[in-house]
């Protein structure tokens, strides 16, 4: 699921989601499948929040395609569970790939130059991975 807007003034997952959305997604990535009430109980233990706010965010995340709903039972015994459509790792891979591809398509050499400029601060293992990948590309 692609995120439509990226907030560059934020950090981490807050670039892709609002603060409550991040809390909901992290909770569901951790627990895998929860009802609105269960999610609210977990989040409310950390920081008081209304169940209506949690419900609204979970429904919106479902409408955006980040969560799926699954209902069981009927009548008063009906339970609706929400679960992420992809793992946290899959989400991060997909979104960072989309951002990187978009930046390279729009600003090509500038983006590559900025990556190169930041190699001084990069983990040596990342530099080694980059060298290996460049060599693979050259051999094709």
C-alpha cells in the first residue's frame, strides 16, 4: 500500500503516518490481529486516549488499505478484528523503494551525489554492500 503524502519534517514512520496512526500500526504489527477495543486498551495503558479516536484511525487506516477487517460471529457476538496487510518490514521496504525511485526519476544525478556525499557517515557494512552491488551491475 502506497502512502500518498510524506512529511519530511518528521522522522521514522511518522514521515508516512500521523502520530496515532504510528501507534496503531506498531501495536497491530506487534500483536498481528486486534479489535478496536483491544487496541484501545493497549494504547490507553500507555497514554490516555479516547476509544473514538482509536476507532476513527483504525477505520481510516483500513480505508487507506493499510489494515484489513475480519468479522466473526453474528449479532451481539460479532467481533471485528483488524490486521495489517503487510509486515512492518515489508511496508518500510515498499515505501523507501517508492521514495528512492521517485527521487531518482525526478532528480537523478543530484540524488546519487547526495548519497555519495553521505557515505562518510555510513556504516562500513553498507558501503561494502554498495560496492558489491556496483560490481554486480558492472559485470552484467
